[in-house]
């Protein structure tokens, strides 16, 4: 029995079979692991593609100062009759309004004045959040591929767009506040050419200039994203 166990042919065969088994097992495991990584990669790319579609939809609506269904369900405008009356009075502010009209404008301002600004804020918040989710998917894909995928998927451009839109939202809110300040000063008996109102109008012009700059910045980033 001892002679049989020490036979060189038996030992060589066992060694070959053992090595063959190891190679087969290694190949099987490698295949399964590789197949699993491919599955995860494809799933992540699908998520990225879907997220990109969502981002584009939100970005398009935000750029036009519009809203999607989700935001419309959160931020409600005042009734249409009040909206028409408010816009009419606001347009007539430069030409001068009676005390009764100013009181009515102030009343309607609380209901209608901040609607577009508030809707913009919600849309920008949604855009920023969805950009973060998009970024997380890109990071996950980069980890799977062991490479930097930020440039390929324009992550920095999306982040920059969200920042510029956030700036536009802040500036829009400032305009609403300044409009309210003008109405308050007029109700207090200040003339349209008074120092108080003149100072407010200077601030309005500054904010509008900043908005023009922000609009151009948004347009430039959107152009890059569209062409990428």
C-alpha cells in the first residue's frame, strides 16, 4: 500500500487533476464575478440614462420659469381672477394708482406676488437634489469601471447649472421683496420720485442686471450640456 501511494505516476496525476480543478474553479468564479459586474454596470448605466432624462425635463422647465407636475401640486397660484387683477394693478404701478388700488394691490400681493418666485425655488431645489442623485450614480459607475467618469457624463456642468439656477431663484425672490417695498412706500404716502422709492428702484435695476448675467450663464451651461 505504501509503495502504491509513493508511485510517481499516481502523484503526478493527482497534482495535474488538482491544478486542473483549481483552474476550472478560478475560471468559473472569474466568469461569475465578471458577469455580475457587467450586470451591475448595465443596471447603473440604465439608472444614469433615466436620471439624465429626468434632469433634462426639470432643467428645461426651470429655465423657462415653469414647473413640472410635482411642483405644480406643491405650489398653488392664486385664483385666476385675482391673478388677472394683480397683474393689471402691478403693471399700472408706474403710471400711478389711487389709494384704493394700492390697498387692493397690497392685499393681492400677499396671495399672488410670490407665486412664481416660490415655484422657482421648489424647481431649483428639485434640480439640485436630482443632480446629487445623478452624481451618486456616476460615482458608482466609476467605482465599477475603476476610472473617472465625471467628464464623460458632464457632472460639473450639471452642478454648475444647478448653482446658476439657484442664484436666479435668489435674485427673483429679491425682486419680489423690492416690489413689496415699493408698494409699502407708496401706501405710506411717498411719491414715486421720492428718495426712498428712488433708492429701491436703483436696487431693482441692480438685481435685474444680475439676473441678465445669470440668464446668460444658464444659457451657456445648457448649450454645453445639449452639445455633449
